[in-house]
C-alpha cells in the first residue's frame, strides 16, 4: 500500500487502539474512514470537569457530580437468575457514596482496587437517605488524569452498536487524543488565504481543530468553534458564488431582444388591473435577464396571492414574441390545471395555443398534443412532471418555469435542460413558501433572487383566530352566518403520512359532523382527498369554484393552487399537527377577494411548547417572511422543506439560524475575492485555487438543477 501524502489521509485502522475490526465499525456507523474523518468528528457537547464536589455538599437527585477519593470496599451481589451487580463503597474523606454497575462487571472489577484513589463522575441518585451513582465513569488518579481536568471534557456522538463494542464517547475521546497528540497545527491544511485571515483576525484552522476537542475553557471553545464555522460557511458560499459567475460567463442563453405584439396586446388590452410596484420591478429584472444573451436562472419569491402567475405569464409572452415556446411545471394536477385555465382565459383572443399535459392525458389526445408541441403549434405547455418525460419534445423551448419548485427532485428539474435544442432555456423557479434570508443566501446563493413583497391593493388582512373544541358551537354559528352572506368555507384535516386510512377516517368523521350541523338540502358539501381519482377531485373542486357547494371538506391536497375568491373562511382542524409553512399556505387559500376573510385554527387543549409557538405566530402575523424565520428557528435548516435533497447543507458545526453574522461575513469575503480574481489565478489565492481543483466534485453547477 502506498504511503499517503498527508498523515490525515491514513486509514483509521492504523491509529493506535483501532485495528481492522474497530475500523470497520467506525466506517459503517459514523463514516470515519481516515484520520481526517476522526479529527473532524467534533464533540457535540462538553462536560465541565475542572472542579470537584464533596460528598457532603447539598446535591439534588439527578445532579451530575464529580468526586475524588478512594474505593474502600468492593462486593459482587447475586440477583435473580444469572443477574449480578457490582457495588463499591467510595469515600472522599468527607462522606461516602455507593457506586453500582449492572454491566461490564468483570472489566470494572479488574480495574478497581481498594485503597487506590479514583476520579468518579456520574448522576447522583438518592434513595432512603443513601446516595448512589449507577454506572459512573471512574478513572485512576494519575498525573495524566489530573491534567485532563484542566480542560472541558468532550462528548462525542456514537451509536448502540459502537457502545456494545466499547466504542462509547469516552473511547472515541481517547482515540481522538491519541491522534491529536501526533499532530501540529501545520499538519492540518486550510484553504483560507493568509491575507484574509490577517484581515479578519482569524486564528489558524489547525489550531482551532486541535483546540475544539480539548478546550481549556468556554472562551477558548467559542473562539475555536467560530473559526471552524467560518471555514464551513466560506466553502459553502464559495461553491455557490463561483458556480454563479461561471454560469454567467460560460452558459449562453437565447437573447429575447424584442418586446413584441403579444406582450403589448396583453399588457395594454387584456390586463384588467394595475401591476403593483413590486411586480413592475420584478418584470424589469426578468426582461433584463432574458435579453442579455446569458441564460437566466432566477428564483421568484412571493407570498400567497402576491401575483406571481401574472409575472410568469408576461415572461412567457416575451418568449413567444421572440419565436420560442414556454412551459410551466406544477407539482399537482389541481395546481397545473388551475394554471392552464387561468392562462387560457387571460390569453384568449391573442392567438396563443396553450396545451395541458399530465399523467391522466392519454391516447389520441396525448399523441396529438405531443405532435403539435414538436411542430411548434403549441406556444405554452402547462402540466405536472409529465412535462419531463422522454416523448415530450419542443420545437424551440426558450423559457422553463417551475412553480412551488421545492416539491420537485433535483434530477427532475435538471431534465428540463435537455428539452432545448441549441441554447438552454431561461429558468424561472417560483415559490410561495417564503425563504428566510439566511437560507436564500445559502440554498439559492447561485441564483438571482426576485421578491414580490407587496400584495395587490384592496386586499384585507386575514384575521386568524385560535379556538378549542369547547368553542365548536360558536364556530358553527359563525360559519352559518358567513354562508348566509353568500360566502364559502374550507375545512381542512391534517395529513398523517404514516396512515392514509386514519386520514380518511378523520376526514370522514369530520364530514359526518359537518353534515349534522349543515344538513341538506339547505347546505351543499364537497369532499376532496388525495386518494380520489383525478376526475372526481376535479368535479368536486369545480362545484366549489362555481359556488354550488358551500363547504369544501379536504385534506392538504388544497394546500397550493386553489383560487376561489368567494371563499372567506379557512377552518384548520388539529392545527397543532401542521407545520408553520403548511398553515401559512392553507391560510392563503382565503383572502383572495375584497371581503374580510378568516382563518380559524382548531386545536386540542394540550399543546407542546413548539405547537403553541406555531399557532401564536400565525395569530400574530400574516407576513410570510416573518413566519419563515420562526419556522427556521423552530425546526432548524435540515427540516425545512426541500433542503435535504439539495445536498448543500453538510455542515458539522455551523448553524444557519444562529450563525447569520458569520454567514454574512463569509459571503462578503467570497464576493470580494471573486470580484477581484474570478479565476483565482492570483498568487495570493493559490491555496484556494488548489483546494478548488482538488475538490471539483463539490463545484458542480447547482444553478443547472435549481
């Protein structure tokens, strides 16, 4: 076997105390293959063992304590069957405590000797006036063990399988110490240029990594942690910003040079309302992108009801005026069909052919549609992921739009690129799920971002009310009043992924309860859920849209895309089971007309702290971006919808919620470097360039698939 260039590239099995068997376990359980992997397996918390308690000091049941003293007596006690326990009497000269073990008795018995001094650490238990510690950590008092007490003691993540093989946190700590004692800070390479470290007063990365495992105090730990966080966030931003400038430099796009007749006819003759200032600003940004000759790759954020569809249609008309086709891909058939209907209605009389394609479009209709598309006779194609299938071919695709883009997989979205013949299509991704600024800088840092941060005039703010089951009669009366005023009502039940049967039972029970309070023929009720056939779903939705039914009882299939301006009340049952993002999306189904609208959050009396905060946030604000910030704080970045699949957030220490200042500093530093030296060819950026060359796989163009 050839010797590695750097000690950190050595296989972990060659570290003293590991060997082939343990190495295999560490690889499988924690992904630790090399010395570097172990070094970057950071502690997730620390125990302060820098001081000792006295056995006579007041301490509550369950407190963590650390004593130093002698073992005065050891006894093995038989229990039921083959069960045994080991009991040792421990005294620190002030008082005594019993130490108890039920596992690894033979090893502990060999390790303990009466009369010797030990350091004991564990959770104190009190029973019948007697103190005991079950399964304490014990270590003989030596010069080495006392030296360890000058630092915070690291705790490492491990697994049940590793614990069973004695590779618990303490064992991993010992392996890490063995490794760090062999290393100097200079052995740990860094890619941050020296001049940037000097400017930002950063300590060396090597020092930070060695310190983080055994910091002497809290201040030293924080300093080392911040340095490691900076490296992680700097690399993340470098990947995004480098890809962004690479795409803008090298990926050409079709230049939409003219604003033609279709756009002007629609804008001046068909558009029945004035665009908001935010919409106008965004349209200008998109026009500039599409006319530049560089492929547009833009994210359009806009809260529910802010008018993203009109902006998207104006972009499609620009594409058509420049001899190209456009497509719009939506995550559900309901949403896709609604887009198809609204675009068809808005472009009526302009000589524009709009096609509709989903999995349910089959046979002759599908065949004729695909032929017309390939011949260039269809200008706009609207549909679901069926748009990505192989037989779907365009004459000249110039603009590809995805709505609620986080619901599509990365590979799915990438396939849109293959649909264009010469140049890649301009890409516009839209979302009504507001993205906090920190995540926007991270997930979409290689995209240009446009925000519609203004609602159309005349819209009244939706009133959100939290209510309990005891107030059900009052709610029923309120719904009767609203229906009596000619309004319509949504009643939504939670989607419990593990049990579709339970979903339907909840919905069925709720439907029967509503029927009891709103009997036929005075009231008409529609039911929609995910297991219905598409045509049945569409039939019920149309009855509600046309005002034939007064109440729509549904699961979350109506979360996006249902637009019924006459619906003024959204009742969300078991609201505590919904995430903030879903609650906000559901609330956005009402408030689309000029009338006052309401969102009623029904919940049980017992709420977790997190559920209570979610509901209180909904009651307090209608601002989607404020809601997204709270959602991020509650759930963390790894749980926000669509983020896991991106593969971007492989952060060991940095946290996008709490480390915004470090994120902004690292982003500004990256931007300054790339502005001065786009190719990283300057001598002072040599280390950064070498890192980039060595890790090309990390610098794939994310813009191509976002």
